[in-house]
């Protein structure tokens, strides 16, 4: 059943897990900043017993599943109301496999938000299958929200961090990062890590010259966005380090990290880049992966 329109501002995947509740709270606060609407979605997946024909589905299972879904969505709507007032919220229950179902809905969204893990997560150090699937296959930017204790401990004036490598994907990340920093009234840390290999001791390489080129590249990429968002104070960080390692380190003191879905040399339809994969898995703070349709 659906109470939603065709187009969505922010979609939140809801499954009743603690991580899902944190994702709903984050999405509500983000929507309030942007004057956006929140669309809460719960996906009804087929019961595992259906994969074994000799095992019948328990009587009343599907009614119980729908009733549970309604309760989960009602609780999520209460979380939105507790986070911010006067926010328009719609809800939807859909049947299918969570990743392709949510990915399909993301075609009509500005942002899709999920918790880092859902129900049944086996290891706290790994992302859940839904969040992993969406950062590979969504058609809009994906926000992955991590543990509640790290969110509540983060100062409201902590900066936004963005990874910049000169690729089209990082240009989309810059657009999101500048908007987020401006709406939140915080500074922006633009990170350009200019050694993909970490081979710092190669003989004959002029690292000072390479650094100058990297600083020039970063300045060029930031120039237009700084003109568009003059209220955002930008700190440029150019380091001879692996990008993923540096972004994870910077995310520890940030309230949000934004990066492209793949970096230099990326092609549309490729799997998530190695840097994005490492940061999404390694960061303990919210991360937005700047995917697009």
C-alpha cells in the first residue's frame, strides 16, 4: 500500500532495526534543513521457507508480516516527528527483494538513506547487504548512517569532509558537500590525496612538483563552488597518502563525509570504486556516496 506521490525528496529504507531508526532520525533532520519531504519505505521480502517447497508457509504469516510492517512504519514516523516538527512524511509497503526494490524507487528520489546494517547483521565491522547493494546500484546519492553512539557524540559544528580527485564523480560529490556545509552552517574540508600507490620513495620523483600540481588541481575544482557558496569556509588538504586512508582519518572529526561513487578512470555502470568502498566500510560517521542515475 502506498500513500506516496511518484516523485520523492528523501527515501528512507526502514526495517525496524536500531540502525534503521538512526537512519530515519538523520534523514528527518536533513530534510528539515532542506525543506524536503521524507518517504519511509518498508520492503516485504519472501520468507526463507518459500525456497523449500516441502516446507509450507505458516498460516497467517503474510498477515503477520503486513501488520509488523505497519507497526515498523508507524514507529519510524514517530521518530521523524520527534526529530523535527512540521515535516511531511509519507509511507509505503512494497513487496520484493530489498536492494532492487529500493534501487528502483531511487530513480525518482534526490537521496536515499539507509542504516549501515539491518536486521540479521552478523558482524558489526561489515555493512549490511542492503546498504552495500544500494551504494553499488542506486540511481541517486546514497547516505549510509552508522552507529548511534558516534552520531550523538559528534559536535553540531563539526565540518563536512569531501574527497576530490578531479573525476566527474567527485564533481557531484562537491555539489552535495557544499550544499550540506552551507545548510548546516559548518566548514568544509576538501581532501585531495595524490598518491594512489603509496610509493613515496621512488628515486628521481620530484614530490614537491607533484604536490604543486595537486594543489592547483584542487584549487581549480573548488573555485566555481566557492563562488556559488561564499558562506562556506573551505580548508584544502593536499596529502601524499592513499585517498581511502586519509578520508577515513578525516571522517573521525567530521559530521559527514561525501565522496564520488568511483574516481579517476571510472566508467558508468562499474562497481563502486575501491576508495569509496573502503571509506563506506571504514568510516564510523555518516557517508554520502554521490551516485546518479
